[in-house]
């Protein structure tokens, strides 16, 4: 379904989250803060966003460039650094 390049991207995205020491749930909270919501609404929103994170990491849902920017912000990783490192890995995988 996906190219090897996209699979490499997915591994890099998951590894970045893990390197930041965050769970998918913690990443979900950073992507879609629940402050100000009632506890049931916050829980529902958090679960939906966690499922989004999971689907992105497994490739069930493709990630566009603006979503990648949001992921990088949530993980406290400069977007440009993530893309440059990904580019290096993609170049190396070509050889």
C-alpha cells in the first residue's frame, strides 16, 4: 500500500514521539488540548485524537505537511530539523 519511503517516514515519526518520551495519549493532548472542556468531553476528544495519532503512525491515515508541522510542534522538534533528518535517511535508503 505504501512505498518504502513512506514507511521510513512513519518509522521516523513514531521514533520522534518515542524519543520525546511521549505516549500517543500525551501527544494527543499536545495536538488537541482539552482545557476548558467538561471531563466527559475532554476524555472523548482525547481518545479521538489518540486514535488519529495511532492511525497516522501505522499508515492507516496519511500525514500531510501541515499535520507534520503540528506533530513536530507537539513533540518540540523543529520542523526543518525533522525534514532534514528525514531527507538524509531517504537519501541513504536510495543507495
